[in-house]
């Protein structure tokens, strides 16, 4: 029995518009959420053209497809997704002549995208987690839609058929969870590593911190809830118009100060030449489908958002430093660097908001351009919600 994808109705219109454009092929990403019973697709985003002037001259062969460009796009998009959302698969709209090679190309892309996204993650997928990813192929002439899935945990995985079903207002009343996490991470820089690489050391420190987050206790609206209970159990369902009935849960994160007495602790003395301190308060958010979600799913989505948002900011900061200072700048004296702030932008017809990061000197226009390029979405200046103060 194959998987079923419930798809936001507007995506059908978006894909039709893309297929009407006279090109040999168009590729893009599918964004949504996996759950044990069914999967949800709430956005489709075409791959941005690499060069605006050459857009009309795409070589009419799938062999010339730029795999690296597509995986880079997937990595950039994944930074803009709050907890609970992920790149669920890839799509391709192609002419009948190219369609016969389409499935092989999509399979290759799915594994490349997943490899690129996994490399950056500081968390490991749970054992029972859904590892199927969607490959959607549409013929630009006949409009025939073929959806298949591949198991990304199995490199030899073959295609399985999947259902593709459109549904209106799919994510209009999804549930939101939010928390503020106070971060104070101290990362020692060992004297034994000459010209210590700041980025590598920061990643190692974040790795240790992410394990603390994984082991934390999460209070949902002030209560500790059992993993397998329904998230909304004991809460009154809101009546009336579902368009605006976003149920929001406030979450407190309690990190353990020290290990229990059952853990033996061994102290190590290491000579250090300096340290990195990450300090500030970060706003985290996760969204979960409204089909009887379990507490376990919701907390897992929020944990991943907490870990991702700090990791993504550090990556963005180092990319910015390399851009402005050059790759040779690996070590600093005493210096304060400001991590980018988080912002949220609403999705039309949905209770879900997408995320991005801005440096203090970035204008709203730059953020708007990024949303158009990465997510093919026009954003009004008044819809950009800066979520937090400055973290260093």
C-alpha cells in the first residue's frame, strides 16, 4: 500500500501555471509534513533560474540538469522552514519527449537533496520516522500526474506508487507551538589545534548543546504531557471559522543542569587558547497537522526547530564573514559578532508562517527579494514580523 499525499489546492494551480510556460522542463521542491498515517504538501516551489538571461536557453536534455544548483536551493529553503516542515520531495514538469527519463532524474535528485540536507543536521531521525520522499512528474502537454515515493534510507530503493489528492484549506487550522530559549553556550577552543577553525569548533559545541535540548523536559501550556497522548486532549476545540482558529501552545523548555547520579562523570583537563560564547534569547516555532497529532510529534518538531535555528544562524554568520572578510580569517581577538535575527512571514490561506533571518543592516527589500527567489512568494513589508532582539 503506497503513501497518500494530501496537497493544498492552490498547488495544483501553481503547477498548471508552471507547465503553461514553454520550456522543456521545470524542476522544484515539495514542502510539507510527514506523519505516520499520511503526508501533507503545503507548498511547491520551482527551482530559481541560475541565470536570468539564459533562462530561455535551457538545453533540452535532462542530462544537462544542474544537480548542485537544485540541492543548494533545497538547503537554502530548509533554513526558511519552521519546525515540523521539511523538503518532502521534488517535482518535474517536462515535455513528453523528456518524460521517459523523468523518473530516473527525479530519483537521483531525491537522494542528492536528502544527502545535502542530512549533512547539515545536528539531530538524528527517529527509528519510526517516515523516510519516504515524493517524486512528482507532470507531463506539460497531457497534464498527466504521476506520483511515486523512494525510501531515502535505502540507497537501492525502488519506486512505489503514491496517491496525490488535492484538498482545500489544508493547513488553515494547523496547530502552532512556540517557545523562547535562553542560550548561553560556552565552547572552549583547544590550544592543540593550530589556527583553530571557528566554524568547526562552533559546530562541535552546538552538537553537544543539541544533545542537551534532546534530553530536555518540555512543558506544554504549563503541563508535562505523556508522549502518546493527543496534543489537544483536554482542550476545548475552538468553534466558528476555521480560517482563523490557530491553536497556539506556549512551551517552556527545562534543560537538565547536571546528569543524574546514575551517570558517572569523568572530568578532563584541556589546555585552551580561547573560547566562543553564544548568548541570547531565540524564538522557536513549530507547526503540526490537525489530524489527532500526538504530543511526541509536536515536541519533536519544536526540538528540531530549536536546534536548527541556532545552527542555521551560525552557518549564515560564517558565510557572511567569508563573503566580507575572505576565507583566510579563521581566528579573532576579543570580538562581538551579532547573529542574524529571526523573522516570520505568513502564508496566504494557512495558519503556518515561514521563517528567515536578517542582519541588522539588511533592508526589507532584501528580505522580499529572498522570498521571491527562494520560495517564489511575494511578501509585503508589513507582513515581515521580526521575532526577537539581537543575539551574539
